[in-house]
């Protein structure tokens, strides 16, 4: 699927920090427990750090014990795109922002009820908007 937001590599590099660029545009992963949203328990909305699309709501965030912010479902299912990822000698499901194609993290089938899903996201891929 074609992304709504398209930019050149130079435009992405100018907009994002080097660390964000590595995660969002090169499918990198931040170190566990290093992200600013791992222990964020405030009410609000998590948006894509690259394009601002609404991705997750704080009501679906849970402590997975993995070192990355985890959610049991997206705020809007259509906001994310799921892609098979066979890198690193294993098969996983990559999660990308549908609006701009940026890498957010991966989803696993070991989350809590009601979905059983664990959307394991990189803090660098997210911006948090507190509930007003």
C-alpha cells in the first residue's frame, strides 16, 4: 500500500533525530528500557513521531516487562500496517504507520486480554499527547 506522506530521504533526515531516523526509516530498535515512554502512565494519545498519525491510546498500554512501551491494540486498526518480517533469523510481524510507512516496532501473540496481542513499540517512533 502506498503511503499518504512521502518524503525524500534527505527530508526525513532533516526532520528526525539520527536515533529516530534509524528506528523509523531504517527499522532499527532502541535498547530495552531506554525509551522515554516505557514507564509513562499518563492519560493521552500516542502519535507517529514521523507524521503525527494517531496510533495508540493510553487506555490500551500495559506493562509487558519487555523494556518497550506495549499496547494490546491500536487506537484505530487502520492506522497501522502489519508486515511479515523474516530478518534476524526469525519470523515476526512488523508494525508500520500506514500513513507514512515508518517502522514502529513488532506485534506478538502474547499480550493480555481482550486481544491477546502485544504491540511492542519503540519510544523513538512515538510522540505522546497528554489528555487535556
